[in-house]
């Protein structure tokens, strides 16, 4: 089964080996027919501590590493 890949912005890098990534999705509301933005925060594993707040990164699914961490950051897309 392929791993899901999401793209988002790092909003916190204060934890050891962990970054918090905010992923935003857009969809059309079924009744209002307007574009709606929803965001969710994911805790992602960052072994080397290379990603900083404000970086745009890609995260992928992995095995559970802790209570909240089931994602790992693997690629920087931009600043």
C-alpha cells in the first residue's frame, strides 16, 4: 500500500526530533458552492532537526513513533 504524502508549513520546531506541520486543504462546500479552506496540524518526525518554522515541507505516513507521531518529514519544498 502506498504511503500518503502531504505538503504543509512548519509551525513549530520546539520539540526534540519533531516538527508540527500545518496542512491546508481546499474543497467546494456542498450547499454553499463556495471554496472552503480547512487546516489540520500533524506531528512529524524530524531526526536531524533540519526543518525550521516557516519551511514548506512534504510529510509521509510511517509507523507510529509515539502517541501523536505517525508522519515523517522528508523533503523541504521551499522557505
